[in-house]
C-alpha cells in the first residue's frame, strides 16, 4: 500500500498540469483508464460537421502522426465516440523487413477515418501475429484476427463509405473497432506471448530504463 502511494506521489510530481487537461488529448491514454473499457457512443450523423466533432477528427490525425501509429480510436485520446483512424504509409513499409511485409501481408493504407463503423467478416480464417497498442505502450503479444473484413460507416464529412481490408490492414481495422467496444488486444491475446518490447535493453541498461508514454 505504502509503495503504491509512493509511486502515485512520484507520478503526481511529474504532471503539474494534473486536472487541467481536457480531451481530446494530444497524448494516448493508457490501459487502466476507464474510458478504454467503455462502449463508445455513436456520433449523430447531423453533428459530424460541427466544430466539436471536426476537432476530434483532426486531433486523431495529429496523434496518429505524432506517434507514427497504424491506427487510433477516439477513446484513446479520451473521447468515447465511435470514431477511428487507420494508416499504413509507404515509408513504414519501406523501413520494415521485406520478410515481415510479405508474411504479414502489409500494404499501403492511405489515412482513413471511419465514424460509426460496423464490421462484416469476409474471410473467417484467423491469422496470429504480434500486435501492439499505443494504450499498452511498450508491450506486444500474438493476437489472432480474421484474415479479411469489410468496414462500413461514415467518412469524416459524413459520407457513407465501405471498404474491404485484408491481412495486416484487416488486423488494424479489427483492433481499432474493438477499442470502440471497450476491448483491448490483451483480452484476446495468446497470454504466454505477452512481451515487454525492450526486455533486452532492460538488461543492457541494468534496469535503468523507462517506457516513454509519448514518442518524443
Ligand atoms: Zn490500440
């Protein structure tokens, strides 16, 4: 108990803006934040063009690019609304090992936003690969996902859209959609494969290493 209080006090000193930050955040909330466990609310279509919703959509893009992540959902920036974004750039593919690109079926996904998305499974076969999440920063685990899915919903201007995603892109879409239902990959991962991504560096630095919760 004492140890917990000590740790909490230590964290409090690190966050002078405590209590004064309002979502949508420029950072990503972490596992334990109750908003990651809520079923998010649908966005009323007539409100999509309002400043409030457009601000959330723009902030999502800022955070995706700040973290260089493959996807991001509104709950991860503190907003329980059914909005997510996904992106896989040509540069990311170029800087990933060709063996991984091939085995994981990675293809370019231009920046895409879905509002009130629904999922239809196109190919029921499941594929397991290591997957991470900006809300479980520093860790990864093997997670089974459907091979191909179709996502239908509205775009950032409220336009209806529907798109099929295969392999790695299908994984991103399923991961982000799960966030809108309060689910995390840790719920469905192969538990024995959960891995701290920097476990070797922990040894090399004799434990003097911290997981950064921002990319900078
Ligand atoms: Zn995630």
